[in-house]
C-alpha cells in the first residue's frame, strides 16, 4: 500500500486493527486514521517529540480509533513481537543489499530513493 495513492488508501479504509508507525519525524497522521477498523490503534514507535497539528479527532471518535506511543521495548517485548509476527505471518518489506554497496545505499537514502528499509546481507561480509 502506498499512502500517497488515494485509491489504495480508500481500498483499505476500515481495514487495519493495528498500524505500527516507525517514522522517526513529525508527519501527517490524518491519512492513516480512516484505514483503521473499529477500535483500531495507530502506535507510534519511531517518533519522539511533538506531533504538532497532525491529528483530527473526528475519525477517532466516530471509529473508536486511538493513537498510542511506545519506546523500543526490551528483549522480552521484542521476542513477544517477533512471536506475534511469526504466528500471524507478518513480514517486513525490505531491500537486501550487500555490504559492498553500502555507500550506494546511503546515497539513495539521501535522495529519498528507498521504498523499503535496507537490510544488509551479513553473508556479504565474507566476500
């Protein structure tokens, strides 16, 4: 799902029980609220600081939706999250890169040319 695609966002309206938002800077949360199902929750785990003017309470009230926040958990919480994801077949969208291309990946990041999170193939360290 691309949040900048209005049609895709309409297709997933009232769909998600939980959204885990890992964006580490202030951003507009309004487009995501209508995608939450009744009693759905948007959890901010990347943002530390002010939300500023990014929330409209109307979709929260009408859909009994909520926003929550958490800092990174400890080992126990991380294991619980991994177990939950494994049980529900929740997997991340990532782009695997070799260590040898780390500088190219950094340049792409600076240009905002990254669709998914980069993950370094640790096997490439041997090459």
